[in-house]
């Protein structure tokens, strides 16, 4: 499946070179024809890169995914898969955090969680009564 993405890109490069060859045969300016064809392909790549950047900047939402194929489509699909994994991981972590807080809240001892600056991040009810925290 991955090779199909590369085949699309190789096909584009072959098309650009074919256009350059036809232009060179018609105009007899080989170097100019090749330069124009390759420059057009580079500008097209930059346009696609700009679309990708704009999509990422706007949150990479599925509805506004750039219309692509080849490697560009593969890249956007991978980004969305990573986003989905990240969202699922965040949900699991939030669930684990709530579960941990429920367990710690039920401890019969005063429990305080400090951050790296030794500031109170979280405390259970018993610690609030012992240390008069509100």
C-alpha cells in the first residue's frame, strides 16, 4: 500500500519530464523547457506544502483536510491517525487520574501532592482539616 503513494509521485515526476521533453522538442530549447517544467512542479509542491501547513495551523480537522493524493494524502492520514491516538491516550489518562484521585481521596491519611515548585497541586479532605487549607 505504501508503494502506491510513491508510484503516484513517480508518475507525477515522469509526467513533468515528459512535458519538458515535448516542450523541448517543439521549441528546441532543452534547458529552458526542463527548467520551466521542473519549476512548475516545485511551485506545485510548495502550494501543497502551504495547504498542509494551513490545515495543520487550523487544527487539522477532517472536514477541512486538503484534497490530496499520493504522499500528501498519506501524510494527512498519518497526522489524523496520530491525533486520534493522542485523543484516546488523553481520555485514558484523564480516566486514570480520576480513578487515582478517588483512591487517594479515600485514604484515611492526610495526602498532599506537590508540583516541582513544591506548591500544592492536590490535597484530600483530611489534609484540608489538618492543615486548615481552603
